[in-house]
C-alpha cells in the first residue's frame, strides 16, 4: 500500500489488519507456535538469547551446605566480641524465653579478621587463600531469607520458595538460555560425596518446567558419570541402531501428543545421553591438566583433593559451554555447627578455601572470569548467641554471600547486619534480589522469564526481587 495514494477507508483497513497481526503473534506465542517455540519443542536445550546483553555466560554456584557462619568468615563484629558472654540485649528484637536468654549467651567471633587487598575488605583467618582474591569479590553482608529450617531454606536459596516442587535456579537458567554445548547437559550438579544436602533432589529439580531442564548429577572420583560406558559386547553402531529404533517409536507416539513435554524431554535426553558417551569422558578426564594446575586446586593434599577435583571439573565444564554448575560443599550436616563451631568450620574451610581460590585464579588465567559468574553461600547464616556452649544456631535473618566475575564489580562490600550480626540492617539483600541479579548478569529480565502453570505465569522471583545495582560492574 502506498500511504500517499490511498483513501481513508483503505488506510483503516490495512492499519486494522496490522493490529490484528500483532494480536495473532501474541496468541501464537502463548500457544507455542512461533519458530522459537517450535525449536524449543524439538530441542529444549538449543541456545537462546536473553532479554539484553549479559556479561555472564555461565554460572558456578558454590553452595556451602548447612549454613556457614558469617561471623567466622566474612562479617567481623567487634561489638559482638565486646559483649561476649552477655545475654542478647532486648533492643535487638529477638523473641526468646527468659531461660533461653540466660542459656544462649552472646558468643564472640572465634577467629580473627584482617583487611586484605587494595579494597581492605576484612576476611577471617580461616580463609587465607580467598583473602588473596578479595579484590575480585562483591561481599553481600546484608542477606536474609525467610525460614529457620534446613530443607525450606535450601529450597528458598535454590528455587525462590520454601515449598518443595518449584524449579531450581539452574533449571530456570537452562530454560531461559539453553546450552552452548549440545553434547553436555545445560545444568550439572556436583553433590558432596559425604551425603546429600538437606532437602534432597528437589533442590536441583525442574519443578513444573519440562524435565529437560532438571539438574544432571555428576559425582567425584574416577567415574563421575554413572553408566557412561556401554555394557560388554555392545558397540557404538549397535547402540545407535537401537536408539534410532526407539526414537522412531517415540516420535510416532509424540505426533498424537504434541503438548507432551515429558515425552519430548525423554526423546531429547536419549540423544543427549548418546552424545555424552562420546564427549563427556574428555570433559571429566583431567589427565591433560598440568602438575601446576593440580597443585593449585590442592589435588596433592588429602584435605583438599576431593573438593578440589570438583572445582576443577566445574572449570572444565564451563570452559566447554555448560551453562550452570552447582557444587555442594559439606555432607548432610555440613556447616551446621550447633556444637564446636571452631572444629567444624576449621575442617570445612581447610577443605574448600584453597580449591575455591584456585577456581577464581584459574578462571582469570584462562580468560573465563569475565564471562563466568561465581556465587558462594549457604542456605542461611548462624546466630550470634551460642547453642549450648560452643556452637551457633540457624540464622536466616542476616548472613553473608559473595559474587565474583561475570559482570560483578569486585573489591566491595554491600550491606551489613546489626552490631552483633543477628539481622540484616542496611542495604538488605533478600534471596529474590540475589536471584534477580544473577539472571540480570546473564542477560535475563527476571520479570519476563516466566512459565505458565496452573493458570498463572510463574517466575523464579515470585512477586518481588530487585537487581542489586551497586553489584554491577
């Protein structure tokens, strides 16, 4: 249509048709009939663009299972040291019985803090290796969640909800961005071999998202991927023919069930498993790593070898395009120091400090630091009051986490807890804010990453969450 040579009636007809096409586009998108949705149905893990240009391409989430004490790691409290042995002052607002107040006295930080790096951020003597990397860290000292129990807090940190059955952060990222490596899963989980995190597999589950986006478990040791090799006497060609026959039947079945995401995910999973048999052994084989790299991660020391190997595997996976890797440090009880916080945190910091610092240094040396977002933290912190005489109880009201790489401005502290470390006080960071920031760094608007479920557009951050702007480089 020539806009300069038409009457009013013709112009309105064409303009109205244009608006109709806009409405049709929206309806097709909702019904999953646009090209991107067709491709997603065919290959759920195909790489996709975010809502904006993100600095981070990959994520490594170092989950300190059990709840590490911020008061012994990243949040020095001289006032707590001064009040050691006294009952918690009523001005701090904790609701406690008189017996509890008398029994659970304030416990001074058990380790010394010193400033490090050009930024002068204070770090506990428990973490000498991470202290060398402090100028790369954005320490969030004003974090808070919503519940005092382990499983619910694990779910909150991993899924944005205290309820079981919601999609995990890694699943949302895989759903939003797909995978850069079609021969490996988009979301990989490396659990602690000493025992699963409290809350179990739902912490890395896909919830109501299609099954293709759930976390894939890899284990430590010499065989991190179970059942990777064919049974004796079964060659690759024979397996390929068997798989082709099964897939032919599956696709014929799917033709009458186009909305069956579970079946689509199963078809995609079979193909991914076959490709992994050819490519995954190289990813988990560290024979090519130099002796210097092995020493860097502490593979030559018994206390660091196991976690160091998993940190090294995490680097190898993001190097090869795995989108989201989550490592758990600490067995079923982990950092949950209800008694003997000195012994508990000394052991776990010895296990993790060198490998985590090595991971940061290695990512920088290989040019991966700026594109890899590294997250450190647990499900909550610990109380400034004792539990018994030598431990600390759960504290979701105030704790520390840190971010590094992937578009984060390091060498700074954001937020604070109150004078004794009980509650987040200034520049508070809720778990939803943390999730919103992680997605933003990956190029995803957390309000636009949604999935229609039970009549509602669900999202990771529910109805809240703000990007932590000062954390951005």
